[in-house]
C-alpha cells in the first residue's frame, strides 16, 4: 500500500494514499481514519481547517504527540 506522512497543525501522521495515487509532496489532502481520501486546493483546505476550529473539532492538536516511531 502506498503510505506517506502528512502534517496537520503541527501533528504528523502516517496515512495511506491508495485512494489518492495522484498526490505529490506538498499537496493538501483530506484524511479520514488513516486514509487520504481526496486532494484539496490550498484555499479549500484552509477553509476546512477554519471550520473545524470554529466547531471545536481540533482538540487533538492540543494533546502532546509522541515522537514518531515510538
């Protein structure tokens, strides 16, 4: 399976790119349960981020993250 690392608000996660084989480093993607399910343009990605922040759905960003590989 094609895997890669994404960064979201300072948190990095390993995700699967099986559903988005067209993405390249630097692209914005929508991730759901560990899968990149859609490529987004930057404006749309930032709009989604703002909406999630307004809805209080970014609590995970306030939790200290373990070092990768731990």
